[in-house]
């Protein structure tokens, strides 16, 4: 009986969507959310998002530190 129930991937997805659409929809939305979160974190790091004007603690940097030229002088 197990050999008779072999299905293609498309048929399994269609059957899953017909039987448990909540799981398929929430999985899709979850994957989109994870993708947007990764993209947001990447853009935050790429655009130097941690370079806040006012920090909670003092930070002492040497003049030859490469991060010195990134300090905002607003």
C-alpha cells in the first residue's frame, strides 16, 4: 500500500494546502518574515547602524582607529 501512495512534490503540496492550509500559510508568512528580518539586519550593519550620536557609555578611540572617520559630527 505504501508503494501505491507515491506522489510528486506538487501533488503533496496541493494535498497539504487542501488539508492544512493554516500551516502552509503561516509557514510562508514566517519565511517571508525571516527573510525581511535578515535583510533588515544586513542593511543595519552595512549602513553602520550602531554609530549613534549619543551612546549609553563612554567610548574612547585612538586617532588611528578606522572607526574614527565614521563618527558623526552633527
